[in-house]
């Protein structure tokens, strides 16, 4: 079985770096993007607990805290930290190519 990747252009690398985070909607996906210490993370914007937008959450290192009920997720792997009952947010493969941030919606990173 082969896995093909289809990269979708979302925005410029510099725009994300300046803003630090952004929300994007493409092809039926709602994505929260974060640029932390020159690394781009892409996660589903919807919290797996009750669907709140994670793009507006408080950030501490690479941990995002949901603004609704406070669950925390690691941006690198989507796993919950602390209380979270094993919930995980979907993460997406992301790359920067020619100054553009691209995400692969086809395969979840976990
Ligand atoms: S909706 Fe995110 S913790 Fe409840």
C-alpha cells in the first residue's frame, strides 16, 4: 500500500511567523496553525472534548489550552496533557516550501 501526500497551500510563512497563530478553512477542514520557535504545527481547530476553537486558546510552549473548559493538548502529537481522559486532537503533516505553509489533509499525523 502506498501513501500519497497532497499538500494544500494555506498561507505565507512570514505571515504566520508574524501572527504566531492563525485559523484556516480549506476543503472542509478547519485548521489552527501555530509557529513556535520556527516550527509550524497544524491541528484540527475543534477541541475533541466539545468542539471549541483551539486557535483562540492560551499557549504555553507547545501546549495549547482550550478556552472552553481548559483541557490542554500537545501541538506536536495532539495528545492531552494532565486531565484529558486520553482525548487527542488531530494533527496534520505540515511543511514549508518556497515560503508557503502547506498542510496534508489526507493523512492524519496520528
Ligand atoms: S471544549 Fe475544549 S475542553 Fe471542553
